[in-house]
């Protein structure tokens, strides 16, 4: 442990001890930073029966700053325990931040791959894109998920193709037919987004294998790439920056979505149209992993980078952002879908059940489930401010009333077009809502800051159930 590491450990401990203890809008279901800033989920895995969720963490400032990896563990993905900081920016190859990466499990060992970020802002030619930066691929290992090896530098920008800018990052590793593969998101010098695939025989030495790209330019940067198969369907996921045009004008500043892959992603393949993982306000940089019982689970950052449209009230209390609740990704009728992990069923207490109409102001952390909606008649209003409604073949989430902008903090409207609505699940926490429509075919996530609890649901012919969620955190 070098002197810089020791200093960062001391400063982090002070920040966490002295952090604002105001519990207003602190989540109970969703992972948050102890203090300061949280963004991308990293290193998600289940290792020797324990779930691990690392996260981009800036404990010194709720508006962000130099990133390190915080660390949570859990036995059920419901109750989580904070384990402190695992990776500090303490080496020349990651001194400007321990950026995003993944976990790969093999042979009783955890391998953490990440991007070591370096900003050489004192150079006269520093331009953020083509000069004055470094994006280094780094590895650490662990036999138990708690104690970690020294960092090993694997690749620098000089090891990546020469037609790329310095924006190459966010490794995701998997094994296929005895060979190891690594995805990295990239931006070309022609400002086209793509992903690189590297291969290795030993998890240490990597060579370029191929690229994943669209026939026509699709954004200028693909961040946090992911590749997996679920129920026999091949999925390539990427968070895309720089999408323009009519299709994206009512969306977020950056998008997170996926392509279905037809063929061999290492060779001849085609990509489907790009579809969003989430149509709400707050969703970016999702990462997935396979549980030991074979499920594909995904967690995203319930936030948005470079967003000037809206903000969060919690910055006044010294913290900002959270993760989405873990979701199972599955296929039904040939469609990729998402649902809250099944472990949530263990903490549900059926509190109210009725048909057609329900109104209550009793709960702040709950799940509302609406089945068998007839004639597409559905409307829900949360805390008299957030409307979720199906009308004119469009599911809309919209903030209304909005007293002094306190509830939405600038959020207004998001939507997705669909032919019908048959069922809706609403997962509400102290300051967030996740909405799953038509058995998870469409999902909407948003932060919100209600002045008082309450939900009102109108759904013709439907069975409406509200479950209070019993969790101690």
C-alpha cells in the first residue's frame, strides 16, 4: 500500500463519517453511495454464493469528482452491506480515476478488469478526445472477493487500433469455446461509436479479434458494452452517446439499449434495430451477470451523465444517485423482457387488493401490480404529481402540478408507443419509481421527490394489488 492509497483511505473515512446524516429520500430498496456521488455499476457477480456490486464512487463531492470503486455485498440482492472502497486511483495508470469494468469468475478466483483513466490536463495539446489522455486496461484478482492483488497493467492506448481516439474503455470479459474475450467501448477518429473484441488464452495477454459496428454511423461513442445469451438469444448492449434526429429528440441526452445479434459476433453477423432497455428519465450504463442458478441479472445506474435538463434534491444532503433494483432479463414470445428479481417476492406483504380502482396514502416503499387490464384503460397517479397513463397507443409518464419543481427537479415527460397495455408493475421506493409494462416488454425508471406518499390507480376490469415491501435498510 503506497502513501497515496493511505491518504485516500483516510480522506474517504473522514468523508463517510462526516457526511450529511439527513435520511430524507434515502432509498430502502436501491443501492446508494454512503456519501457523495455514485454512477456506473461495476464488477457485478455472484462469487462463492455472495453477490458483489462495485460502483463508481466519489465520496468527496455529491456533484462528482475523481472516481474509485466502492463495494457492496449481499446474500440475496435485497439486503446489502457496504464493504468500503476496493480500488483507489493510486497508480500512474489510473491516477485520474478507476473507471468502469467487470468481474470474471473462474477457478475459485475473481478477476476484476477496469479502465484506468488518466487526464493530462497540463499539456498544451489536451483536447479530451485525441490527445492528453490515457485509457488503460487494468486487472486485479481476489481469492475471496474481499482481499485484492496488486494492479496489473494489461493494455494502453498504443495497444488499440490506430484509427481510434483515446476513448476506449469499460472492459467486459467472458469465455466461449475455451477462449477468453473482452469487449471495450470505443470512439473512432471519425466520431463513430463501436466496440472492440479482444481475445486471450490466459486472461492476461490480449489481441484484437474483431469489431462490433453498425453499417451506418450510430452515435459517436459506445460506452459500457455487454454481450450475453439469454434463452438462446444473443444480445449486444451498449450505452450510446451522440444519437441525433427526430427519433431521439424526446429522449435522454444519452441512450442505453441493445441489438439482437444474428450470426457469429466474432465473424459474420447482423444487428437488429437498436431498442432501449428503459424509456424513463434515469437509466444509464447497465451491466449484467449470470447468477449461480443461471439467471441473467442486470443493474443500471439510475442517473444520467451530462444532463442539464433535470437534477436531484439529494445533492443538498451530500449524496446523489442510486442503482436500479436488480432485474432479471428473459425472453418471452421472442421479445427481450425485464422484471424485478424474484427475491422481491420474499419481502412482499399484500396490503390491499381490489378491482378497477384503488387509492391509498399509506406506503412509501411498495409494489403495485395491475393484471388483466381491459380496453387499454389504465391510469396511475403517484403522490398527486407523477402520472403513468396509457392513451392514444402510447404509455406516458409525466410530472404534473409540480409545486415549485420540487418533485420532478426538472423532469417532464417520457413515453413509449405500444399497441396495447395488459399489465403494469410499479416498484416505488422513497425517491424512485420503476414501471414494468406488458410483462416487462417496456420499462420506465425515474427519480422523484414526493412531498407526501400516495398512489391512485384506475384500470378497467383489472385486479389491483398493492404490496408493502418489508426491508430493514
